[in-house]
C-alpha cells in the first residue's frame, strides 16, 4: 500500500482497512458482473429472439398490429401488478396474502410479487417498514446472541462434566449460583468464531435441504430450483422469480403454509447470523493483508515525517504484536496509566480501551439501578465484563473469541 494514501492527515489502521475493504468489494463486484454476463447473456439473446419471432407470428396469424398487441401486454402487466391474474394464482390481498406480504417486508426479503398500488398503501408501507424492519433485525441479533450463549453453556457443562469425572469437582453442588454469577461464568466460555460459523453453516444447509424437499413435493419445482429459492429467500435477497405459497389451493394447505413460514423464519435467522460471523472472518483476512502489504512500514515513515507534538491528542501509535481477540480488537491493554512513554496524551480510542472495565461497571450500575435492583451497586464491582447491548457489535465485544491470524 502506497504511503501517499495518508491524505486525511494520518494513515490509521481503520482507514487502511476501510479503503482495502472497499477495493476488494469493488473487485468482487467486477468479477461477479463478468461471470454472470458471460453465463446469462447468451440465454437472454436467445429468449429475446424467440419472443420477437412469436410476436411476429401471432401478429400475422390473427391479423393484429404490433401496437395493439403491445398495448394488450401492457394492460396485462398492470393487472399483474395489481394482483389480478387470469391463471390459477391465489388472491394477494386477502388476509393470508397480506400477512405473507408483511412477512416479506419486515424480513427485508421483498419478493416483489405483491406491492402496494394505492397512494395510501405506499405511504403506510414507509412507516410500517421502518419500524418492522428495525424490530426484525433486532430479533435476528437476539437470535445470534442466544445461540452464542447456548454454545457457551454447552461448552461449560461439558468441561464441568469432565472435571467431575476426574474427581476435581464435587458431584453435587449444594449452592445454587445466582443468575448474575451464572452469566459471568458463561462469559468466560466464549466459543470460537470458526466454531460458530461451522454450526450456523451446517444448520443453514440442513434447513435448506429439508425445505427444498418440501417445495419439490408441494410446489413442483426441481430440487436445484428449490435450493436456489431457499438461498434467495433466507439471505433476504428476494428476486421474486420463484415465490412459494402462490397457488390457489394446496394439499394440506394450512400445514404447508405453517411449515413454509417456519422454514423461512429459521432460515433467515441462520443465514443472517452466518453473515455476521463471516464478516468477522473477513475482518481477520483484512488485518492479515495489512500486515503483509507493508502498511506498518508506510505508517512508520509517516511518523518519522510527521512526528506528533508533545502533549497533543493524536491517533494511537503502533504497539507490539499480541494475541488479538474481539474484546480487545487489537488495542494494547497494557497502557492503562493515561499517558504514553514519550509524554503525549493518549488518543480517545486508547483512553476508552484503558478504562474499559470502569466504563463497563458504570454502565452496569446505571442499567441495574434503572431496573430496580437495590443490590446492584454493591455487587457490580465484582464483575469485569459488561454483557449488556444487543447486536453483532455487542456479541463480538462480549461473547465470541476471535482467533487472530498469525504472521
């Protein structure tokens, strides 16, 4: 990486990682565009040629002008958008169809088969989707947090069982641990990022295979098309070329719609959580690329050319390499005195990192006091980890143990 990239004043690791990720995403998009263009463009040309030939034959056979035929097809598309069909497709705006629609809205799938056509419906969708999508994303984050907690509990239970078999722990615990002590004990058992990714990947594959078998039997799709639909739906991409539960009647219709809802719900939770875990692995890969690309050499030259002034708040300097976890995220925790060796004030990032425990205790005290726990203030000083917060960031900071990529 060239040293000229520090046009923002300093070449920090966060800025370098951001620029590198943006470049990799752009290259990934260019690669995908080239592959899909080479695969799909010949089929598109053939389909267009077949359509022009059929349109020409229809016009000659029934003596219909191209203008009249185009108008008729346009009217059919307008009716299709409004949910009116000449073939056997179920109504889209009865209660069951509307419930299926709002499910695609709050889950951010958005198949596109059903869309509001009225002005009031479009305005209501804006406010409805704003709250619904936020609440559903919160639900997905809580699902991932509960999964990580369950894995930590399983690992802790297996370890305690091994210790009891070895005689290192008593067989029966007479004292019941408090809920807070139980949470703190589980915080030590942070499962590996790769372990969680493997479990979520296997779960997503099993759910997709089972759901695909159901779609093959009920919808009449091929198994490959069913797997394709599962990924598009579970990942909330939602192209809309294949959509389940669109026929008028099914065999065991109520049971099928319930099973379809459960499969989509669990599948979206697993794939969404898997995306969050994969993002952590991508961050590890970016850190490895920065270490191998000479970024530290470039930053060293920058510090020589632009030395920081004494007693000035400046971005953090590089510290010796140490094992990185998601809790530390590469921040050296040994500097807790508030000043560097050279006498400069530490940056805000390093200050927050050095006072992480104090800030966590203060947050915990405020949270427990607001919830009406009178003994919270006296007990919170014994806890070093604050397990509050929701979402991938809270999970990365408090639950998962990130294995650093070595040199």
